[in-house]
């Protein structure tokens, strides 16, 4: 009997039965992103995605392999902005206007991806916060979410949070 249970448990782990295999990969919500049209920002977008992957465990960004991506990242000359369609889905514009004002490109990418993960702007001017965005000024180069922001994202993807589809346009720091 113990042998049979052992086989069943091994099978459960292999096929990822929830509750038995608690760390099953399907517990992680995968968000695919397409940075193929983000021009000179491609590396920053990859870095921003990697920062989130290193920070949270309930959701993971993965580059889209053809087909349609959950998140499309584009480049243009406006202010950076994000149009979320749902939690983990939407469009990001990496606007050159903020980069031209000296804002850190990796911080911008991680910030916009933060909107995709359901975080709102929090314009406190605090550089320790990722979602303070441009309010922290161009001298702020911090591309990492703080503990509170990490906790909120973990909660969003643990509880199936929904977000309101609404264009989030960054504001100039001046
Ligand atoms: Zn923002």
C-alpha cells in the first residue's frame, strides 16, 4: 500500500495535482510579453521583466514565442504609459520623452510592467518605491519594487484580482 501511495504521489507531482504538489508550476501565472517592437528599449524591457521575476513568485514574465502575447511593448516619442486590458494583459508604450528628460530606462520598464501586474501609480516622490515613477525625479535610478509593492502583486495573482482597463499615462516630474 505504501508503495502504491508513493507511485500515486509521484504521478501527482508529475502531472501537477494541486494540493499534493504544492510547488507545481501551474501555481505560477505566466504573463507572456512581446518586446519585438520596443526598438532601443528591448533590453530595458527584458531587464524590467527579469526584476519582477526575481522579486515575486506568483507571476512570471516570459518572452512570447510567436503567436499573441499577453503584453505588447511598443516605443514612441510620447510619455511612457500603459493600457491594461486585464490583470497581466495590456499594452505598454516606452515613451522617449521621459528618457530624454533623463529618467532611467530600466526603472521606466519595470514601472510600466508594474501597472500590468495591477499596481497603480503612487506619486510620493520616494525613490525606494517603483510606482512613485517620475515623481521621484530623473536622478532616481531604482528599478526594483519595494516590499509593499511585491506583497501587493503576490496578492493580486494569488487572489485573482481584477483591474479596471484604463489608460495610465505617466506624468512629467516637473
Ligand atoms: Zn505609472
